[in-house]
C-alpha cells in the first residue's frame, strides 16, 4: 500500500521531518520527529481490521515492555475518505538490520557473531518468561544499533502460549518464513510450538552470519526443496576452526535440530549452555 | 541404573531368594502369572525382605484371554471401548487396580495402557484418557504411564518424537516403557537407536524412566540415563511378546536347555559349548569374578561342565545376579564416562567372542557377535543426536 508522507503529517499531531522508509503489503513506514517522543517510526496500515495479528502484535509489545524491542508509544485509528487506517507510533532505532550488514560487509567475524548469538538468546529468554514465541527471527527482523545492541522487530506472527491461537488448527502450514522457521512451526503442530522454535531460528541466523549462506535456502530449487533440506538433509556442521570452538559448532547444530526434543529444553537452558561455552572460546 | 525383577512364570521362589540375597530390590509383579492371593503373599514377602513391588496391569490387549489374567477383578468382563473412551468403565478398572496395588503393597502405580501399533491421535487420546482418569483415582502414590510400543512403531523416528512431545504434558511421575521386538536379541540398530532416543527424550523431562522386559542387550540404556531396567528368567520376560497374554501361549516351551551367561562376552552358552571351552582350555576366560560366582562356581571347579550339577535354577539366578551387577555399575557420574564404558564393554566382548569363536565356542542364537555392531551403531546415533544435551543434563 503506497501512501504519501502527507498522510502522516496531516493526521498525526506534533510530527515533523517526515520521510518514507519502506512499503510492503498493507503497510507503509515513515520516519519523523515527534514533539513528545523524539525520533519515531510511524507505521501506517490500511484496513487494519482485516488482520487480527496487527492488533495482537500491538498488544504484545505494549503489554510487555521488552528491553530489546522498540516501544510502541501510541496507536491511533483514523477514518480517511471512508477507509480505515491504523497509525502505530513507535521508538526509532538508529541502525540497520542484519541482512543489510550481510549484503554490505559480508559475513560477521566470530566475536561479533558470538555477541549477536548471546543477545538473541537473551532476548528469547525474556520472551519465554512472558510465554511468547516470536516465530519470525531472521536477519531482516534484527536491527543492530550503533552501539552494537540488537533489537528484535515484527511481532506480527508472535504466539502467546496462553492465548487462543489465531491460526486455524486445520491449516496445513502455520505462519512462518521458510528457511528460518522450525518444522513444527511451518507444519502448524501447535502443541509443539514454544521457545524451542525460536531457538531453531537463532541457530539458522548464526549459521548464516558466519558463513554468508542460509544452509536450507542457498541451494534449494524450490520452497518444497527448502522443506526437504530442513527435514531430510544433514546440514554440515560449522567448521570449528572458523568459529573457534567445537562446542559452539555442536551447540548450533542442536539449536537447528529438526525435532524440538533434540534442542535445549528452553531458551534459559540454551543461554546457560551458551555462557558455559562462551567462557571456553578464545576470541 | 537400577535393576528390577520382571516377574514371570515360576519366579516366586527366585524373587524371594534373590531379594533376600541382595538385601533389597524391586519386583514388577505379573497378574498373568499370579492370582490375587498370591500377589498379596509375594507382595508381603518382598516387603519383608526390604524390597519394593510394582504391579504391571498387562492390559496391553484388552482382548487377551490368558486364564489367570482374565480372572482378576480389574480385567474387563467383555471387550468394550471402556478403556479407550474413559468414563465409568475405565474408572472401574482403575478402582480395581488400586485395590490390587494395595494388596500387593506396591510403591507406585503403573498405569494400564494398550499396545501402540502406531503413534497417532487415537493412541495419544487413549493415553490421555487413562492419565486423566487416574488423576482422580490413583492419586495416593506416584504414577508411571505405560508406553507399550509395537516393533513397527519403534522403528519410526517421527512416531517416537511424537510420543516425547505429547508425554511432556502428561501428569505423571514417570514412564514404564514396554518395547516389543521380534527376536530375543534385537538385530535392528534403528529400533534400538529409537528406543535410546525415546528413553533419553523422556528422561530429559526430569521424570523417572523404567524399561520393562529387558535382556542384557538393554544395558546400553544406561547411556540414555534410564533409571531402571527389568528382567526375568524366561525369554518372555526378557523381551516383550504380546502373545504371552493369550491362552495358546505355552509356559513350558523350550525350557529344558540350560544356558550359562558370560557377562564378559554378553553371550549365553549351552553347556556342550562350555565343554568345548573346557577341552580347549579356555574355560577360565568365561569365568565370572568371585563375587559373581555364586551360582555357577561348579562350572569352573576343574571338571567337565556337563558333569556338574549346574541346573536351570543356577542358570536363571546366575543370569539375574550378573545382569543386576552390570546394571548397577553401568551409569557413571557423567554421560561421556557412561557411553565410553558401554563402548569399552562392547569392544571387550567383541575381542572375547572372537577368541571363543576361534576355539569353536559359540552361543548359538544368543551369541552377541552380530549384536555388538547393533549396539555400537545405536549408541552412536544417540551420541550424535543427544550427546551434547545429555552431557549437560546428566543428573
């Protein structure tokens, strides 16, 4: 949905320096200065009631006040020319996503990659404490700011384990990004989805940032081939000499295990094991 | 790893003797082989000898017709869907089982379950019904959910993972695994690897895992951190066979052969082959250490083994004594030490078997020569898939 910057300045009070950042689906994203909140991002979504997930995302982010997730300051529904729009005003993070860094600078060095891994695990521990599964951890949704802190974006398909699922049980596939989502997630096995699905995605992200390739997507011929590779192909372990640790290589391998029972039992356990391994790596 | 006696036909005196001799121990009682008053009596006898008892309801096939099994009050009068659908019929079974457990002085409840041909929604639903109903009735002792798996279901990795994921939500203290397989010694490494994966996956949920109907081949379950294995005297309590619960199963089948279990080679030998070892002067390599030489000492007294009074009773008790000893020392302080010991034990057995074969000493269908690789392969699969996690979760 392409809308003009005017839609922001005309409908949201106290904003200036509005510039367009991105557009996708029913959403346009703008950056601007807000009188109260300073630098903000404003997401403009047309026909917001068509997708329950939009409201679910807002509720999750506002209710939990996570440390490494941009805050949502306000959300405003507006009727403009008989069409409904939702304006979400959220914290602007000065940085770029990991995809940008991968494309511009290539793979991360081990020190930075390990820092990213530690931060991602910490974020997922926090989500887990709130009974949340993000379900869409991938380089595009991870922003690194100028202090090398990570921020996790887009809770659009996040699942609150205590709330009714939005996805119909009979759906063959659940919401996911293929190549990053765990098998139980894209196969919509709801009873098996918990933070271990996020651990799978973190494993894939780490693999990609140190090798430059997503092992499931890189040579796949089609989406079904990606699934085949996730479920049937033994992905080569990361070279311990490159990542400076056999244990870290093994750890990433178990994060990416096809079956949830073969991954760490939960994010807290994964972080604890990572911390033990971290102490043994000579960076 | 602990060792339990799996009660089978003709084991009453063996149980009394062994528990007395060991100073403690556990017996899984079998309603198929014991009438109600016998259960009560043996339960008391075991407790008096500082042992503990459990009762396997053996409801694997509700249509089973073994005469002793079906005369128990808990056994369904006719084949109904009661056990499958829950409700009053299942409640009645559980009430009667509670009473029988009380009489047998059990320390925990083993919940009934039907054999799982395929792990699907139907079987998982039945399990959930049984567990839900037992919450209200069998709530005065810890409960173990029975997971009885057909040979085919244990060959399917997806199905094993499905059980692990579902079991996490069951409100029980642990699991009683009853794995079916075709032969006494398992020749399929996938079957054994899946059993290791199942047990280790369930154990990682911090619950008790007890595996029933085991032979010495299942010593490898120590690497899966299993709490206990159970075994008995006849093959039908060392390997689960569903047919033993039907009337046509004959308790006296092929029982006259005496075997000697050589724990060092993990193989069993008929007495004529011990004579062969005697003649070729390698009998001493089959001899147990002194503390395990209680029942088989006459075989190594310097005379030809077949001329000694080594009998069926000696054979059974020797097997259980050795297996218990191997079981008790199989689990070490760390996963790595435990799996290394398993592999070392297999290597040593392989070397000894080779030497025995060179001298014509073979264990017929109980020779471990072809099974060593099965166990090694299964342990390797366990290590590849769960080694990292087990190393860090070894409690």
